[in-house]
């Protein structure tokens, strides 16, 4: 068993800590500090107490693992303990951390909630990497195998979430610095001055920075998260769209209530973007809602964060009233369809209270009216089934035949408001398939918001406007005396949403059924102002197309009359930096092989030339006129000097004996060369790296 210095053990545990912190894209840095550093500190403390040769050293693997697990129980799994003492629930939680928590984290949005059920696998992996690294350090001759467990953990974290370029370079700097310090600590026995400790780490840091600056950044080719979604329990519930007419026949029943500083004009329950001509379907992929969601990638305008407290009585299913871009939910842990905003509770169907934060885009009314539609929006231009042939003509007439844009979407909304009536009373039409939509569009011209929204989305998609349907509730006109808005069955509503470039999904109201007037800087208020500025139907014109960007030729350098782009000139230094670590060692190898392949005495002379050039690479002056004995006399390393003298004896015997060198003499000469190389390698990592990548020994001696 090897006696390793204390700094080496510290470096191995620090390497596991750095690797564990690379889960930061999944949970965030603050959530990982204690779960990663605490168990690692427990492993390190016990490992330092179990000194080699002492009685506890034989039990070190069990003691260090036990200390790490105990700290995990006292930090991450603290809710399962009883007055700080681990219980059976603690054991079950740690077992679930091994078998389930890593999968639950993949099924969540990121940053994930730092709940023990999701987080436990991270400290457990850090403990495993630290314990295995310490044991490899004490049982193997070299220090590098001790870094294999932490390096494996680094690779595993990148399969979860590839670190961005900046944090990746910082992590590489830290890890390579720890690795360099480990090599110095083992080589020096823990007694070297700080500069010798820092030299190998400095070289490793420089290599990491160079690699981080040269390697191009891009999306990961593979991640464990691909294809992972939270499983949905089979639910036997009525679709909110199918239940719309029933709610309107019982308008007084409360559904939920809410209060907030800036109440929205409507509350979506579910978004429907798949239509096959008969049924409208919601998205099928949900994830566990993490700590926070940013606005959708399609939102490039500024977005304001708003909040409200919601108390749900009964919405007729697992859905929770939400907004298009939810930011965070407190009080419950729902599932979320990230690109739709739909929330599903994962518990029972009883009453629930939660705090909802969401993002409200802020757009200029003039810019919104002239904005283009986003044809790349997910689900916006989905199918409409087999549409009746006259629907294309109807869509063209309803939009005035102008090009798809948000102004076109407002024109289509105005067409519905002017030519169709909202059904009220007891005899309410139902259905949203093409037969019911054709009857609504061409015969009765009377329907609920269900037919208005479904017909709008179908005609919009036929005309090339990306649209989808949302089902939920409108906000009442005013709150109650206690400041809470009470939403009832009579507020049930369906409406279309149109995808607008830079703004995201904008809700419209072709039925004119929303009763609350939006105020402030909300997106609904901005849409109202854009709607009021819509020109008369006879004045509608296609919006002007954006001017094409002028083509700017790339700067070029003339060489012999042929243009050479500036970018081509960058290839030379880039290729030189990338190929240098490969070309220089290859040149050493090829030249050594050619010298070894010489015939007779030439192979022995080649051995002397090889040894002399290796010494030159390490900065030793070796002019051509210097003999092996002269060179050996000036060397400070006794071991290398002995091998040079032995090589000189073989050289003299070969050159002056008058006989050709045989295989044995050639083998002895090159054995001396290998011994010289091993002796020079003991000078340290940094001198060895300079000798391998330098060109001093490749050129002719001066």
C-alpha cells in the first residue's frame, strides 16, 4: 500500500467536487453547493484520519463511504430524519436516489427543483467518485488513475447537459489545476515549494484555455434528456372543449378564484394544436415543472414578470388555470407543457391553492399591427384534416386576400365579429368537427366560442396564418369585496392564438366574448389598440415587404490576381495550433525509427545522435564537436551521465574496432537511449512537455 501525501488526497476529493458542480445547468449553482461540498468534506475528513499503516486504514473504504452517506442524510435527506437521526425513510430515500432520482431530473424542466427526490443522485455520485479516487490513489503506483472516477463523473454530467462555453472553460481550468497539483504533490512527496506545485497545473491550465478558445461551440449531439418525459396517468376526464357547452348551461357554479396586482383578461386551461378534421388534441409531452421557466425562445421583446394567487375548486380534470408563459409555481409541483403553458397537477383532484408567476410580453401597438407571423411556431401550421373544397375561397374572402401577417389575423377576426353571432340561452350549438364548422360558417352563422375559435383556427391555417386554439376562462369584469376575482362556469371560453414573430402567441377574440377590458401594458391591451387602428375593409392593402439586405462582399486579399477571403487566411494559424501537438511528436518518432533502421555501425551512431538531440530538447548544450565523455562530464544528473558514458563506450567500440556492429551492440546502444529518456522525464511534467512539443532537438546542432 502506498503512503500518499495529504495534499494528494485533498486534490482527488476536490476533483470529485468540481465534477459534481458541473450539474449546475440542471439544478443551479446555489442548490448544489451544500449537497456537493458537504458529503465530499465528510469523505475527505475520514480519509485523512485513516492514515496508511494505522488500524482504521483497513476499513477506510467503508468508513469514508459511510461518512459521505451520513452527510447526505443530514443535508439533502434531512426531512426523512428524526431529530437528525437517519430512519428507515432515510434509507428508502437514498435507495430511490440511486434508482429513480436521476430519471426524475431528466423528466423535469431545468433548473429543476432542488427536491431530494430529484437531487439525491448528485451527492451520491460525488461520494462514489471521491471514495473510489482515494482508494485508487493509495493502492496504485501512479496518481493519474485516481482521477478516473471524477473524470467519468465529468463525462456523465455532460450527457445530462453540456456546459456552455464560458462555464466549461472555467470548469476545465479548475479540474486541470487540481490534476496538476495532484501530480506535483505525488512527485514531490508533499514537500515541494508552491512554485513546483503550480508548474504542472499552470501548463494544464494553459492547454485547457487553448482548447476552450479553439474548439467551436454548438448544440450537443446527444443528451440523456432526449426522449425523456414525465409519464401521464391515464385520465378518464372530459376534454375542456367538449365540456364547454355544459358549463355555459350552468353559469353560476364557481370554478376557481384568484387575486393579483395586474389580472390577465383570460386563463387558459389547455392548448389544442392538433386537428384531424374531427378532434382537437392537446400536446402529449409534459415535464415536471422546475424552479423557473424563462419566456419561450420565440419571445424576443421585453417581458414583465407578474404573479397571482389561485384557489381552484373544481375545473373538471387535472388541468390548472395558467398563462401562456408560466415562470414558476409555488404550493404545488405540476407537470408542464413547456411550449404551450398547460399545467397538470400530479396529485388528487381536490381543491388546491398555488402561486403562479408568468411572463407578460410588452409590444408596441404599431409594431404589433405590422408584425409578421411566425411560420416556424410549434404546432401553428398543423393539419386541418380534409377540409371542404370551398373553405379555401372562404378563407381568402374573409382575409381580404392579403398576405399572412398579424394584420391579416386581425382582419379575419373582424370578419367573424361582423358576420357571425354569439349564441346565448339554453339551445347552444355543440361540436367542433368540420360538419359542425361548415354549418356554422355557411348556414346558421351562430355559435358559441367553441365554433368561433375552431373555425377561426381552421381558416387561418388554410390561409397560412399559424394559429392554435386555447380553452379556459375569461376574467370577470370586477373583483369581489375581498379583492378576489371569482371565475364561474359562465366564464368558460375558447379562443384562437396566433404566432407573431418576436412576440410569441397572441390571443384573439373572434366571438367578442371577453367581458373584462384589458388595461395597462398587457399584451391583450396592446392587441386592443392594434385592433382599433385596423383600417376599413375597402382600405386593406398588403403590408410592405422588408427591403432586402444588400450583399456585402467579403474583404479579400489579392494574390496573383485571384481573390483570397480573409477567412481563408485564418486557416493557417488555426491549423498550426491544432496540428502542432500531433506533428512534432510524430516527427520525433519518425526520425528515431529511421536512425534505428540504419545498417551496422550506423544504428549505433544514430543512437548517439538520438541521445544528444534529446538532451538538446531539454536545454542541454551539445555542440557537434563534443564527445559523449565530454557531454557526460557536464551533466548534473548522475543517472543520465552514466548512460551517456555507456553509450560512448558502445560508440568507440563500434567505430574503432574495425568490425561491423551486431544486433547485440545495437540493442545495447538503444537501450542506453531509452534509459536517457527515462532519466530526463524525471525532471517534471512541464520540462517534459516543452521537450516533446519543442523544436530545439529537431534542428541541426549548433
